[in-house]
């Protein structure tokens, strides 16, 4: 990600990264966090771990939607095209 690495929303304009994992998933880091927490639920199923996973899913979803609005404002149609061709947390399944 180089100079485009950010935590949260920054007003500084950066390049839109669409290569590597970002070619198919817009949020591979958040996706990894959600998968890891899902693993915790599988290994240690309890009300706490399930509740934690649900809360983290909700908060990540809110953060990602805010970041997507920001990226759309910065990059316009380029971001909309990218979003249409990549999944938010999982690769898009295309019909043949």
C-alpha cells in the first residue's frame, strides 16, 4: 500500500490501490480480522465470543461504509467502477 496506508479516514488524497488482494477484495485487512474472530468463535464457542464477533462485525461494517463514502468522494467514478468489480469482504462471484 505504500504511501496510501491509512488507519481511519484521512483528508490527504492518496492513490486508489486496486492491485494484489485489493483487486478482488476492497477490505482484505478487515476481512482477515473477521475471519480470525470467526475462528475464535469456532474454537471457543461461548456467548462472549459470539457477542464479540457480532459487535466487531457491526463496527467494522460502519467503519468500512464511512471509508467507502470518503473514497467515492475522493476518486469518483474510478472508485465506483472498482467497487462494482470487487467484493467488500469476499471476492465477487461472477456468472459465466
